[in-house]
């Protein structure tokens, strides 16, 4: 089916990876709240007391770099 649609499997893998990770890393709802709660608890156990609001604000920077990385890979791998 992918051959008939002329879909590149690498592009699909990158898009799935981005689509699955980006929301729960940056948005503190559902799985994102669980993930960010684990990060907060780990940092608090290490001796630095932070709140959940600080965790998601810092992950916005990670998301920005993730979007840049995603864009670069799409442009580098699939330039025609």
C-alpha cells in the first residue's frame, strides 16, 4: 500500500515520532501531566524543589528545538 501511494517510510517514521512525542512533552494534560510529574518528582528527589509550571515552561524550549530538528530532517532527507 505504501508503494502504491509512493510514501517514503523514513518520512512516515519521522512524522510519527514527532507527532507522538511533541504533544506529551510540552502539554501538561493526560500523558503529558504524568510525564512531567515524573520529571518534577525526580528533580525534587534530587534536592531541587520545583513546581509543575516550571517543567512545562522549560519543555517549550525542547519543543522549539524538536520542531527545528524535524524541519531539518524533512528538508535534508527528502529534498528533491
